[in-house]
C-alpha cells in the first residue's frame, strides 16, 4: 500500500532537483536571504526586525513560488511526457500516484525550506548579535528569536505544503496557466481572509446574503495567516507548543481535505 | 513456425476456458464527425484466450491505442465493459499480472537502465537480490546489458524500445500489451523482438500486439482483429483469414496480349499485378496446364501455387466491402 | 455518480465542518498570544478616500499587495515609509499626504515603533511650530498624544512608546503628572536607565520635592554610581527641601523667605520659581503666585507649566491674558491645574 507511494515520491523528489527553474528560484531566494542584513540598514533602530522581515518573508514567499510552480507541473508533466502510462499500468492506483507525487513534492519543499532556513540562520547568527547589542533593552526579544525563528520555519513548511497540495489538485483540474493563477489567488485570498470576515460584519451594513456568502467563503478558505508567527518573533513572545501543534494540526487537516478532493478528481481523470 | 493446432484450441475451449481478455461492446466515443458518425472506439467485443499472440491491427487512428488504454484503465469506457483474467480493468490485482509497452515509450530521463528497471520493479513490491537478478536477466534479454549505465535522456529510439520491453516484462507478466513493438527498431532488432515474443508465448504467456504494420504481424499472430475507424471489421485466427479455399495462382511476366486473352478465358479471374499478370484457377491441374501454355508462349513463370491472401488484402477487402 | 464519489464529497464537507472548531480555537489562541494582526481594511480605505486620490491608490495598492503576500507585509510598510522619507527630503513631510502615508504605515505594521514615534513628533512638534494659533496648536498636541496612545495600545509590552508618550507630556504639554504615569508604565518593561531619572525630573519640575527625592533615591539604589541622580539629590536637598519643609508645616512666610534667599543668588532658576509659585499658591497669595509663574514663563518660552499656571491664575484674579495652547489642551482634557498639585491633597489629608 505504502510502497508504491514512497517509490513514486522518491522518483518525484529526484526529478524535482533536476528542474533548473526551481533550482534558480532556490538560488535567488538564498541570495536574498544572504543579503537580508544589507536591507536591515534601511530601518535604523529596527535592524533585527528588518532582517527577520526580509529573511522569513523570503523563505515563505519563495517557498510558495517553488510550491506553485513545481506543484502545478508534477502531474501534467507525467501526462504530457506519457511517463504516467507505464506507471499506472503497474500496480499503482491513482490515489497512490497522486499521494506519491504530492509526497515527493513535499519532501522537495522540506529540503528547499531547510536550505533556506540554514542560510537564514547563518546570516542571523553572524549579523544579529551586532544589531541586538545596539538595543540592550530588546535583549529579551533577541533571546527568544532563535527558537521562534525555528518555529516560524516549521509553520511556513506546513503553509507551503498546503500551497503545494492546492497546486497539485488544481493542476489535475485546469490547464497549467489557469492552475497557477488559481493557486496564487487562493493563497492571496487566504492571506486576506480576515478581509471577508470584516466585510461580512453586520455592523458594516453588509446585507444578509452577503453575510452568509462571505461568511461561508471565510470558513471554507484556508486561513494562511495562521502560519505566520512573526509577531511573536518581533515581540519576543514565547509561542507555546500547544498552539504550534494546533496550527500544524489545522494545516494537516486542510491538507487532508485538499488531497481528498485531488483523489476524487484524479480518480476519474483520463490520462 | 509453431502455432497451437486446431485440436489444441478446441481442447482449450472445452476444458479450461480461460480468457485473458474479454470485452463486451467496449466503446469510447470522443466526439462525432461532420456526418454524425461517432469518433473513437465503437462496440468492441473481443475474446483473447490465454497463451495466444493476439494482434489488434488497423491503420493509424483506427482506435488501437484507445482500446489499449481502455484495457489498462488509463481511460474509461463510455459504455460497455471488459475484463482481464476475469478481473475488472484498471484494478491493481489486474495490473499485477500484466505488462505494457506504450508506443514510442517515455521514461524518467534522469535514470539509467538499471535504475529505471529497479523503479518499475519496486512498484510491484519486488526488491533485493531477486529484483537485481531479474533486471540483469532482462537487460541481457533485450540486449541492453552493455549499455545499462547510460541515462535514458541519451537513449536512441531503439534503445527506448528495448528498455521499454524490459520494463514491461519486469514482473514476468502473464499478459503483455505491446503497442507498435518494432517501431524504431532496425530489422535485426525487430526480428529479435519477434523471436522473444514467440518464446514468451511458448512459455504460456499471452501477448496482445497493436500494430499498423499488417505485414509484420502476419507471421507472428495467432489471432487478429482488424479495426477501421473505431470499428472491428475482421476478426479470427490468422490462418483462417488468410486461406482462400481452392484457389491456385499463376503469376507470369513478359506476357503477350494474345496469351492474356487466352488466360482470361481459361482462368476464374485474372488481374494485373504491376508488370506481372496473375491468373486464378479453381484446381491445381488447370493452373499447371495454363503454366505450360504460358511457358510455350514465351512468358516467364514467376510463381505458381496455392493462393494465400495477405492481411493487407484481407483488410482492404473488409474495408472495401463495407463501402 | 458512483457511491464512493458521493461518500468522498460528503467527507470533504464533513471535514471542512469538523475543522471549524479547531480553526476558531487557533484564531482565539492567536488573539490571546498577540499573533493575530488583522489588517484594518476599512480604516485604510476610509483614509484613502479622505486623502489625495493618487496617493490613496498607491497606498491602498501597497497595503493590499503587502497584506496579500502575507510574508512581505512589513516590507510593504518599509517601502511606504521610505516614500515618506522622500517627502521629508522634499520638504513636504508636513503635508497631509505625507502624514496620511505615515498613518498608513502605522496601520499596516502597528508593531513597528518608529512610524508611531515620528508621526507623533511631526504632529506635536513640527506642525505645532508651523502655526501661532493656540487652538490649532492644542489640536496638534492632542493629535500627537493620541497617535502615541494608539501606538501604545498596539505595543503594550515595550517601553518605547510609553516613554515617548511620557516625554511628549513632559516636554511639550508639561503635564508632569501625566508624564510620570507613562514613565512609570515604561519602567515596568526592560528600559534604559534614563527613564528612571525622568520620573525624578518630572516631580522636580512639578514641583513635588519629596517625590522627586524618592525617585532619585530609587535611581541611586539601583545604581550608586548614577551621578545625575546624585547631583539632583544634592541640589534639591540644598535648595528646595527646606522651603518645602517649612511650607508643609504651614510656615509659608518662612518658606517664601527661604526660597527667596536662594532666588537672590539665582533669580532665573526655573525650578526655584516653580517652588516659589507653588508655595505662594498654597499660602493663598494668588497675586504673588501669578507674578512668580508669569516671571518663570517669561524667562523661558518653553516653560509651558509656568505659562499655564499664569493663565489659570490670571483667570482667577481677573487679569486679562492670552490662553496658551497647552492651557487650551488641558482645558479640553478637563484638567484643572489646581487639583494636580499633589501638595494640596497631602495638606488636606
């Protein structure tokens, strides 16, 4: 049951590293992260905040780009290059194939994120103490930063996995361009989901229909902002593991929904 | 050439009616053409017995690959149904027992021969030394052992075809689907493949061949079905299809008009075949007499004997008969 | 539809419903932990409508792009902030569009302290000196203070904006009581040591001599090498403690004599004059108090407390006077300067 999934995942993982485009994004992201300390000087007095904004922002943003551009190609490439024919002719069900492709992509994302994270940690460890020394009263924030950054990257991983899942499912439904656009829109709208909540606020004079529709939209859309704990980093707040687990659990639950939809769609898809 | 005799077939039918493939009105209709005729595969009913080499023949676009994809569960029928070894199409249990070589096969470019076969092998849950031994055996079999470390992206078409055949056989399948087996292969390679297939058949495997090269399939297949525009127009054992009862042919060249007229009166019917002239007779003695006559008239006897049709002729006849 | 598909889609719906409690719980926890930072869409839109149209488009686009990208919200704020720097260099920092842009930055990234500080500074200091109209000045003071108060509400765990707010009260409004409230709030969080001394300075100028000494005492206990606190303690003990002590005893004439003695040596000492004005008011010598505060206010144009007291006493004495911005501000805040003198409360106790 698991073996074909893992085998497809492994092949996907190996193949992903041969895509120049994705390597290019990764390289560019690491470059941006590596130079995040330069941007820090844009905000005198808030260098630490800036280095984190740029560094973690780049990890999430480029991770998302990699997820979208890889995820929307994983299955269509197999179909277009007809490699899927020989694989599905073997004892691999469509569900196993979809989950295998997703898992391989997820592993690729994890390694990409780990590489970006390591690059960021190195930059941070070199430059941050210098910035922190200039503001001794923020020492407590700085002290919590190392662990908070690790937590932020873990949550970013779940966020980007979710983006990958959406991209993979979208690619089984739409053409490539459309699925890229679809995934971006879901991601952006998901980031702004609080906007729908505000819009549907009856205090704002939203009509009853608008309230129901927007409220439903708000409930159905994945709330990508829950994976963002930069506030905690910048404020030096401790993020409890309970909340971390809850957030990861929610990410996993969203993923189950997305992959289930992917299975239902792909199971009847002709290749 | 070994073919199971009529008796064997009868015996099989009586005692162990095991069909490798059975379809009933299997259809896949994509659209309709301008005249309202459905495009795709229409009402295909097939029965392929175990241990046969079955050829699904027809020109390009006649629905062969569609049939194959339907049987493999890659696409789903609009109506009708099918079974492989009594199991539903596209189930993992079915796929455990089959092998598939697509036309002009594509594989992961970044793998080499061994990695590729090991990838497909593990999809069957194979592994360890058993898989390694199987891979070595197959690479030798398809003549790729010396080139086993070359990556797929550097393969020629023929090499792709060979490694494709190897991956199709990785699980030692009972039923092998081969789409345009010899495409991209040189004549020697094609011959090797043909020998391989017959060897497999002799080991009791069932082979399902798809090809537009009717001539190549003629000596290979036990049974064929011929498709044209999505519909089956001929089906049966190859020898039955090709045999023409009581017909003898005389083929001559350098034929004078006088002789032509003579032969036209004596023969059942005549025809011009290129530069040659053919005359058909109902019995052997008549043909022999005509040959002597022709020889006396100074014509050159090119061929004389019992007449067999080619599959091409069968096909053209079938298509022509339809119109 | 095949049965497995129906079951599948039902499962999808069921899962989405099942996620909701978890979703709410996560949202709740994020709110508690201060991780949630809702984008105030309608505030931004409203500001956009009120401001320059072209700029509104730029700003709102920036906010939407920044917020949509999620990861780069703060970066978007930084970019908008750099735009305000551009205005600053063009000498347009005080124009409405620049202020509006700054406000936008505080909306977009309310945990970034710098924009709060700079925006408030523009309002309470720079716009303040652009006009001579006390009413307008009072309005700018209020806007500056309000801006910092909002900033504090976003960043209640940092000393920075408490301190900034206290300093604005201390330096610009000269409401020392209010200033100390915020300085003391700042002291609850990690802070630089000068904040502690500011409390002393504020009491000193109020004046509340015993509490000033207490504050400096605290500084010295924390750091015996605090030379500023040490010097301030010595000065207060030497110059003001004795007159204050006499006034506490109700010996006002002696107290006034004692402070006059010091003022003979240093007639322009604003602290000395504050103490004298304070004692005179306590003694009920309102005219003397008025003259003293007036003098202090005239000596230093920035001694807003003295000017306020002078205006207040002038109203009480029926002397014609011109209201200052600070006085108007205090009036608007419903503050009666008289009751803010802690000495009085103590007397009545």
